[in-house]
C-alpha cells in the first residue's frame, strides 16, 4: 500500500506536469496537489535530491520538473520515496534479501506469488509516466499512446 507521502509526491509531480508554465511556488503546488504545505516541502526536497524536480530561488522561482513528463515513470518515483515495489524483500529486484523468517528461499511457496505480483505491478507502473497521468486525467482509461 502506498504511503500518504508517496501519494502527495505523485500528485505534486502530476500537477507540475500538467501546467503550462514550467515552475510553481510551493504554495501553488500544495493547493494543486491538495497536500499540506509543510509536509510537501520535505517531499519536494526529497524529490529534488532524487532528480525529479529542480528548484529556483527568487521572485520567479519555485519548483519545476527536472525532466520531460514522459520520462518520469511512476515506478521510479515510488522507488525513490517508498522503496522497492515488491511486497517482501525476497521478491525485490532492487533490494533482494531473504525474509527473516524464511526456511528456504528457493522452495518458499509464497515467494513465487510475490514475484509474479511484483512483476505485474512493475509492468504497469514502469509504463505509466507523468505524461500518461496528465493525458488520462486520472481516469481508469488505458494510457494514451504518444
């Protein structure tokens, strides 16, 4: 399950991707993403450190996407904020380790299902970009092709 922090991060990035002007003040982003400003400040700093946004000081400053919206994938944002997509460490591709209570990772009857689930989730989230989210308008429609 996604944390509220990750939801706010995704909403802020999608909001920025849908704007006609490239940058916005944090107060604007908070309103647009329906996120608490103080919490969003910390989230945007983390997104900046991960390379998803840039910031500028001054009168015309604010936050802007650091890359085109069609190149920022939901999976990458989730991994940066939340960690691996897998439900258990034994099913992770980026942070694999056996579960603490596992008897034998090779014969574990649960691991195969967790790997299949991770693969299915990764397929969707790696194909879903900020541009896709803007174009679909949050609907459950299939992503639009470029």
